[in-house]
């Protein structure tokens, strides 16, 4: 059987802050349908690595390619294919939940996103809050909205930093199922997590960063 295409290729990545080298000589190849979990203690470098992967931080050395295109900060080619849930998004304070999702879907080329937006709203259980402004949501509901933004847009690579944050138990179980489904549809996923059940359910490979605690 032909190998699935490489979606993400990282070679020789290094990121240091002053004298502290956080990531060094890091290589990673992720193919369609693979899910890579980054684990490791607080401060191990998971977020630093993910921020480099999404172009939010610039590595000191090394290269990152998405679908064969070299990562250049805010390259439209890459932005089109990569959905991210890194920090809590900077939501627009005066756009409602449903308006956010609609705007994102349209900005990524969906001409009639109503059905998709309704489905995702239902899935993240934000239908009753669809008319609310982000500032009026609970912290877990804001997380659900951030996750929803990744699912209403086209994507070939999904990058998430601790996506389980502030979700209730049922929410974590939903997320695990959703990510398993995404992977089975050929999405490549890289996510950092402190939630063993999510890592166990979703990851096809686990990379522990920063070694073990001494
Ligand atoms: N802008 C910065 N300037 C200086 N040091 C930084 C900067 N960003 C991150 N660091 C340091 O890099 C190290 C890695 O941080 P990072 O946020 O990547 O860890 P993490 O593995 O995501 O941790 P956590 O599990 O706590 O989220 C930490 O020691 C942190 O203090």
C-alpha cells in the first residue's frame, strides 16, 4: 500500500531563550492520519514547539514544511491548511458565538456554512449560547468555542495545545472521539496534553519532551 502523504516535516529545529535551549535538533515527520501527542513536565517545551509549528514563534535553527511548503510566517498557503487551537483565541468581543463560527467558515472559503456551523454548535453543546458574546461565556464554554473554530474550517493539519483544558469529563470524552474521527478521515494532528485518557485514545505516537524528571 502506498504511504500516506507527509503533512508536516520538521528538521533540526532549535529554539533557545538566552542561555536556555528549550528545543534542540528536533526532527518530526507526520503523515496524513497520524496523531502525535507531545507530553512531558511543565516547562518541557511543548508550547514552544507548537508555537514554532504554527508560525507564532521563530525557531533559531531548522526548517518546517507543511505539505511540502516551507513555513514562512503567515504564509497564506499554510494558513489555509492548518487549523490551530493554541491559546484561548482572541475572540472579537462584539461578535456572538454563531457569528464567530460563520465568519471563520466564510473566511476559509465555505460559501454556505449554515449547516456546518449548526452541526458543530450542536456538537460542542453551545446551541443555547449561540447568541451570546464570548465575554459572557463560562471558561469551559470559551474553550468549546475555540475548539469549534477548528472544526468549521478546512484543514489538513490540526495543532492543539492542551485542548482538554477546562473541559468537563464528558467534554474530554467527546474531544477524544472527535479527534479519533478526524484522524481516521486522514487529518494529521499534533497536540500537547497532560490528559492521559486523551493521549491514549487519540495518539498514534507519543513524544515525551524534556526527558524525565530527575
Ligand atoms: N518568551 C520566553 N522567554 C523566556 N523563556 C521562555 C519564553 N517562552 C517560554 N520560555 C521558557 O521555555 C520553557 C518551555 O516552556 P513551554 O511553555 O514551552 O513549556 P510546556 O512544556 O508547554 O509547559 P506546560 O506543561 O507548563 O504548558 C520554560 O522554561 C519557559 O519558561
